[in-house]
């Protein structure tokens, strides 16, 4: 993949350009997101979306900024908005190119005028800076900047009202605005002395957000403008516009901050660098000292399950163990009665605390086991004890050594989508991935306990894993060779779903090699796509191949066919565990499938989900933590086995390559066994 750039022919085609969105974050909970032609198509889009207090809620403060070029008393509006199905103004026709690195940069050409716009979110501050440079002009040129303000929760929409304060108040080389008294001041300033702000408060009605309408939501908003900035620019001259929750003390300060910030930006020039940059955007260090991980942009918040699933890929694959440990420590500090709080509790997400153990297992590559036991051993034991003790009537450890999780109020596993208050995929009972994670957690804790001389824990828990393993194989292993998705009061559910692959990919497994091969084969034949694993076999009558239609239709499809990229990390791990370095080519092909999408949807990142049927359209959030984490882990696994292959003497006879068996599963998980082949 080359650098993320788009030319005039692509940018001028709205069917193309409006499907590509950019994202920049401040690493403290705020972000900027819009399309590459700066036309907002979602209520979640905005140039400044940020928390205003210690809560996790984010607010759209600055929705957009209209630029107008004035020459010879003629005005050329460079903005692009949609009203009632019509685009007005149509400034995209002036865009000649877009470049993503080192910061989103758009170039406009209006006759003989060439204007470059560079958008820069400042890290660790709620501040957006936009530098405009007049690259070329042959006569007097005026630049006019009109901010559009929303001051509302990102999940809501602004409507014209009498309570909004449309006044602007003086600030250093600019103004400050606050539509409602419950919000902080937003400072709008420039670095160019003499720039004039002309007060002209007004409501603009009916901004249309097409993506929201497509998703079945209200998609119309009214925005307030309090006036506009106006200044003359000469050829080669620049002006920096700043929007911030803190007032900049001088024009010099604005210049210095911009130059220092742009100098620290990394260049996103290939798949790896894009993934590394995207991964860093999910780690949030809040002003109150908490370190958390955002699950996805632009609408997701913090979720414990996704945090623990994603943490190794997001942090440890770049050797950022401090970020990993700080996020863990934030969750540990909030524990109550030996269990994580909020959605980290097993009573809410039954598997979330069990993913914590996998995170520690991967952290052990950066921090030795003795240090992990000293720092987190008591947490590990208290979590296991909570499961053994039982959590209300929702989570019970039965005498057979397996976890039973059941709730009529709220689905407890990651397949937790509901329609009309009922679970789309009811899975009450023994869930396959929950019990695989449970076995892994107990075995890992026992290993560290043994290495660190905790005899009491070994005496209490040492016999449990074997009982769990025997029970697991007895109730989950089906005659066809794969695993039941869950076992409830009505017996085993035999739907072919991807959750069973997790049992083949954890460090401690209950399945024999032959059993793992059978599971991998089933997953490959029914669920594998170039973008991730389907959530249900296409042969099932409940299968839905596209994530389209009403909200209820999409919610049903989300866990009944829709492809989730995060599951790739377990499929690939399971195949590598069987095939070792012989799976490298297949893994690289999987990475190529992800790389193809770097210029689609959320540019430079990976989406939350995909359609289950070709052409596998991207859906959901434009940048999802566990999707990016999967790509990072795949890169690390592939690199590791490449190194192993280089150290292994070449064999005289190379193993033949396996060919495609299905259209949607272009590669088989080849195996070097003589008894069975995957």
C-alpha cells in the first residue's frame, strides 16, 4: 500500500469520496472525524468532538468550518453540505488532492488560486488547528472562515432554539463562544494579527446526515454560526485557525504549538505504520489519571471485554507495556468484592474477566512471570474465586468444573445483540468460548502459583482443570467433529459459529491435535472469508449475508452471518499452532485482505464488521480496536514464524501447497500431520 492519497477524479466523485472517512484523536478522549472532502455524513462527525468533564460522554462542539475565497468581489465557497438531498455549496469541485500523512491535508484550486489546508489535532489537549497556506494567487485574495457550532451530545442532534447564545465574546486575536451555560467556553483564534471577526449570529437549518438516515435514525440537524473570520492573504502566506477549550496566550504561542506538534507526527506510508498509528489512537489518558481504551470510533466508548481482547494487539505488539499495565491498573483500582466493576463484571459480561488472563499471558512476553504474579496474582485469584463462589443466579461454577451463565434480562456473551428486548442469539447455559477461557485462566494461574510457591492455591485448585477438560469434551464435542456453540437446558446447540475457534487458540487447550484440526476445517469451510469469520454458517436458515435494512434487521444480521475481523487472530493462531511456519503464506494472504481496505471507509484503519457475502462491504464503526488488534497480532505472529523459518534448515522436499476448496475461503489451513489434514 502506498501513502494514503486521493486525486481530483476520486475526490470529485461523491459516491466515492463520501464513503471515505478520516479520523484524528487527541489521546485524551476527543477526536476529529469527517469525510475526506469535509462533508459530514454522520451525527458523529465533527471537527471537535470531545469530553467536557470527567465523564466518558463526548460532545460535538465545532461541527464544521466553511472556507470562502474572495477575489474581485466574487466569492467561492469551498465547503460541502447536504440539505434535503441536495449538495450546497459544492466546494468539492475545487479539491485537487487529499493526503493523509503526516496530517490530513487538502488542496483546493479556484482559478489561479491554490489553497492548502492542513488539519491537526493536538495531542493531550482539546485543540484543533488548521493551517491555511495560499500557495499561489495572482491578485488580492480574501479568506473567510465561518464556524458552525453544535454544542450537543454526539449521540443527539442539535435543533434551532431560543436558549442558544449566539453572541461571540472577545478573546486574544479571536472570540470565545458558548451556546449553553452548562458547556465550557470554546476559544476560536488565529495566529494572524489584524484578522477580523464579523459577528453575524444565525441558525442554518436542515443539515442532512445521509449515513444516519440509511441506518434508520434521525439525520437532520440545525447548526448555529456566530459570525466569521476574514483576512487578506498574500502568495506564500499562511494563517493558523485554532479551536480550543483553553485560550492561547498569543499568536506566537499558536505558531510554536503547531510547529512542535506537526514535527512529532509519524508518517503513515504502509500497512504496518497505519496499523501502529491507528492502534495508538485507542489508548486514552484522561486528565483525572485514568488510562482507558476506546473500543471504536466514532460512537463506541469503553468496554471491558473489548479492552482485554484488544490490549495485547493494541499495546504489546508495539512494546508499549506501560500503556497495557496502566489500563489494567485503572480497571483493578475500580474492583469491588473481588470482581471488576461496570461492564467488566462477569454478571454483565461473563467472559470479560477471563480475557484478562490472556492479556497477562501475552504481557509475560514483556514482563516475567514473577513480576506478573507479584503485581496481579491476588487479582487473578480473587477473580477465579468470584466465579467459584457464583455471581447471583447468573454465573455458576457447577460440580462438573464448567461455568454456567444465564440471564433472561441481558445476554452475557459477546453475542449480546437484542431486538425488542430479546437476545438475537440466546446462548444461556455452557458457552464454548467461556469455558475454554475458564480452563485457560485456571491453568495459567496454577502455573504461576507453582512457580511462585503458592501451595495453598495449588491444593485448592489443582484438581479442577482435569475435571473441566473431561466435562468440556463430554458435552461440547459433536459427532461431526466440531464443537457445540453452547449447551443449554435443551441440550447442545449445533449451529456452526466461530466461538469454538477460541478453544483452539488459547495457550491452554482441552482439545487434542486431531480435534483442533477438525474444528479448524469446519471454520474454514463455513465461516472463513477474506475479511474475518462469519458469525453463522451460510447453510443455516437464520443466516443473513448483508448488514442492511432497519435497525432490527441489522441487529439480527450482526450475529447471524456478519463478519467480524477480530476473530481472525484466533483462527490464525490456531492454524499456526498446528502448522507452525508452514502457515506463513496463508497468514500473509489474510493480511493482504486487510491491507486492501486501508483506503476505504475509515482510511488507515479497519472497520468493525463486514457483510458476510461478497463483495464484503465494510460496516459499523470506521475504526475498531479489536479489528486493529487482530491485524497487529497477525503481523507479529507472521514475523515470529518467519524468523523461525529462517533459523530452520531448509528441507530437501517442499510440502505441496494446498488449493482453494471454497470460493469464500481461498486458503486452507495446511497441516503437516499424517493422521488427519486440516
